[in-house]
C-alpha cells in the first residue's frame, strides 16, 4: 500500500511515517500543500493522509487540485483528513468530500492507523 | 438635573426591574406562528403538534409526547440529538415512556451523523446503515435531521426490534417530519431565551455600575429593546484594581484558548515521536529516560486541556466540578507550593445532587488566591511539615475552608487582612485577599478569618 502523508508538523509527519511503515505501507511525505499536489498528480497513491492547516495552502486546496485526476468517488476513498481544529464549518466542508476525518490528537492511535491503512477509506 | 432626580425616585417607587421582555432575544415567533397556522388548518398532524407543544416545557417532554402520535403506537423509543450551534458538544437523549437517559457527544460525531442522515434517501435505517457511529440504537429505525435557527437536531424513532418499518409507520413519520420543525424551533428557542436571560441577569447583577431604570425618556437614558429606559451610574466605591483584575482574567481565558490550539499540535508530535522512541531504544537507561519524557508530554497535554476548562465560565457547579477545580488549583500553584503537602477533603456527607450556582472563574480565582496566600506564608517559614488543607462542604450552604500550619495572623493583623495593599509578605501586593473578598461579595458570600491555635484558617461561605 502506497501512502502520502501531508503534514507540516515534522514530528507528527515522521511519526506517522514510521507507524505506517511498520504496518507495511510504503510512505512518502510532504510538509507543504504545493509539493503534495505535485506528488499526487505525478504518482499513484492508495491513500493520502492530509492535514488541513498547512503553511502554504489548506488541505481543502490540495483535494480540489486532486479533482483534476480523480473522480469525486475516488477522492472520498483516497483522502483521510487529519485536523487539530475542527469547527462545524470545517467538518461541514470536509463532509462534502465524504472523506474520513480524524481529530488530532488521535484518541486511539491504533484505530487511527487502521483507518489510514483501510482498503476502502470511508465505508 | 431635577428631572433626573425625579426619574430615579420614580424608578425606586415603581420598583422597576429588568425582565426577560426587556430584551429582544432571538425568537422567530411571528414567522414560525405564520408557518404553523398555515399548515395547521388542514392537518391532523399539526393539530396534534399544536396541542402538545403548548403543554410541554422542553424539547425532551415534547419528544416523549410524540410517542402518542397516531401511527407511532408501535414505536417504543425516541432518540433526540441536539447541537446548539457554536458549541463544541452535542447531547443525545434516549426517551421512552418509562425511561430516560442522556449522553454528551462531540460535535464532530454529531455532524457526521447529521450529514449521513441528510444524505440518505429514505431516512430508514438498519444497523448496517450507520456503521461506525457510536450510536446505541437497537434494531431498525427512522431518522430525520433538521437545521433550525439556533440548533441542529436529529429525531430518531425506533421499535427496538429488527423488523423493517411498515408503510404506515413510514408514512406517519414522514407526515410528522414535514411539519414538526417550527414546533421544535419554538420550544428550543424558548429554552435558549430563558438561558440567555439568566446570563443577562447575572451580568447585570455583577456590573460595577448601578443601573437606573425608567418608564419615561429622560436625558442620558438609553432605550432598552422594550419600552423601558436605562442609565448606568458608576458606583461610588469603584475598586479600580478589581476591574483591571477582571479584565485580566478575561484576557487570560482567551490567551489560553489560543495557546491550547497552538500548543496541542506540536505536543501531539512530541507524544507520537516519544512513543516510537520508547519502543526503539534498547539501552535500558535511555529508555527509562525517554519514558519520563513521554509522561511529561502527556502531563503537558492534560494541563493545557484542563487549563482551558479552568477558564471556561459556567454558572452552576456540581460537587465533582468543585473537587476538580480544587485539584486544578493545586496543579496551578505548584511552583509556589513545591514542598507543601496539599490535601482536599469534603466535610461531612456529600450531597450528590448538590449544585452550586456560582461563577466558576470567580470561585476558582478565590480558591487560587487563598491557596497561594497560604503557600507564600508557609514559604517564609522554615517548617519542614508545611501543609495546606482545603475542606469543602458540598451541600447547602456551601463552605470552603483553606487551612495552613503557617504563622497565621494575630488579632491586629486580622483587622486589616482584607484591606487592599495590606501585606505582611516581602513580595506581597496586598491584593490577593482583597480581591478574593470582593469576588466573594459578588458571589453573594463572604470570606472570614477564623482565629485558632496555630496557622491561618480562612472560610468562604456562599448562599447562607
């Protein structure tokens, strides 16, 4: 399974990379949105774990750009959104993409990893 | 001037008081009434709802009444989810004829459920349909979401069995869903109005101003949303230090919220990496070192999340909240009370249903000041068995004692102890006790010094 982790908090990014690698995933990382878009468009990923508050653009912008390559249904399965600040507006917006949303800090690390590694994304 | 004097006389003579009607709180009565009267003339359902909504005091009662709706006879339970917009928590109520329970859930969970129901076509669900939600509804159910002015709600009815719904049941639910929204809106807005008025009244009671009310328009009077007029007059003995202090506390609350958001992400990063390293490090000493780091990180995370709770204003406190508050104060005063043994105990029997109606931030501030006061006094001594004991009577009338085994105060000092800028400490400002006393007065209570053999003993009494 090939996973891209988009997260600007370096320690979270590296830790997720290690946790996911331990579960057998092949993991690429990006600390910013623009780099992530390039990687999504040029490579094939089974899952993109994406933070919403990035330094350059938002995670939503990344998803919007991914639309040029993937259908809406594919996007709902491809992306797992991770966010530290989930207001109603953010969640409502996230729900329009129908992606899985995880709150940081994760209340259950194993469960969070299960979701990131799941075949289908959101059921 | 004469006119003004006249008005204030009238004010007291007429005994004018602030009332809920003086504020136009967000109610859409007129619009809603119109909607209702439009539908009610020709519908049996609307007649039913009209009748029930008038006799119910709150939404829970209203939900219970729904079980008697024609076509709902087979339904056993109503699950009612409600989220007041802007709040971080939603509530879930399980209501049946014989039982009632409630639960809090995170707004994220609520919103996910809300969206799932909104997206479904027939609003009829089995166990499978909403898999992944912590949603303890037995069997199949019908659900419908409503977005109201101030709330989002979800109404779920179930038979508590696994048979799918009959067409009659589906029809009854759909008929009801079509017209029920404005009734919920009226009932919920009314609840909200009562709550908001309670807040206004509290702010009004604690304003550092005297509020003059008048029926007539006089110079310098401003109009309330109702027909009344008001004017603010500064109190003679306005304690400036006190106002600054209030502002500072308010600011601190905001600052801490920002801090929480800014710190929680890097702390989470530290938590995850420490967890990984704890497993990777083979050298025993280094591993133990790393585990210490991990546990410090977890403590930081819990402090930062408790902090913000500490500075969230609430107006009614349960026994548990008060206990938690005292322990939080112990944590927050740690730097000043490092070598002091701090204990909390309750006096006599605890009344589990006890609720203290008091501003939580002010109460916390008083406890904080009293504990710091004791700690500072103890730090000036060389005592090796320094102790602070906080004892609370968790029933009416509320009492909270802060007792230490420090030098205490002699008779002469006791007279001046609550005066601003009076201090016996090298680095004291002389404001801690003065501010605490003025906060206690605002809570309708008093702090007293109890002279005893050794050490200091303060008691805060509220609602006597």
